[in-house]
C-alpha cells in the first residue's frame, strides 16, 4: 500500500456531546468552543447535542455515533469530575474497545500547572470504540481549550509525528504511524 502524503491535511468528521444538567443549547459555551476549534483546525462538524448527566442517555448518543459509518471522533465535555451526579466516565468506559491512558494523564499534568492539586479530580479520558476515537474532558472553557490545543488537535493532524491518531480511526485516510 502506498504511503500517505504526510504534507497534506486530512479533515476528520467529528461529533460534539455536552453533558450538563444546567446548560441548554443556547448557553452551551464549551460545546460551541469545541465546534469552533475543530472547524478552525479544518475538521468537519458532523453532529452536536446536549444531554443531562444520565449514563443511559449518554450511552445512547455515543452508541449511535460509534456505530455510524461516518463519525470518526467524538468530543465529550462535562460530567467528568467528582461532583455529585456526574457520570460521563462511568457511561463512556464500558463502550470503549481500548483506552488511551496518556490522554487523561497528560491532561491532569497540564491542568496541575494551572489548578494545582484540584487537577487530580479530573476524570478526563480517551479511547477507541469501533474505529471511533472518543475524548472526554471537563466542561469548562479553559479545560476544553487546553485539551484541544495541547493534546487533541495535534493528534488529529497527520503532520504530527512520530505518531498521531489518524491511522486508528474508521475510514482513515492513512494507515501509517507518523513520518
């Protein structure tokens, strides 16, 4: 198989899920931020929705997106901390075929620089299910910006070496690891 053109950007199809009991579609600033950041980077927004902290509603949306032939990445925001009722981590984890432990570890390390020890309460996680890459992050704008700019967007870009996640998503334009 020919090597992919690593000088070229490959846009991915991404869905955004906000988990919140207090936000509405009109007040979901973090979901809006994620949409803007992914589109500014050149990716395509497939769907965007908001659900309450209910593990079955979260799983229903995620299951549909994971089963989709077109959605390659899902960005979840909200419900990842140790607040009463938060269940994003509990809802997402059983759906994953494989986890990406480095995402949560690096997110907490980067958060520690800004928040101190409160960063250890973040349940940020990532994994792959049916060729769909999922990233779950806190719902604050600062957390979403940190995750997207420092961790997620570089790994969704085929230019990032020596490895990136392009080769691991369904309908991947490339199946090699980095340069």
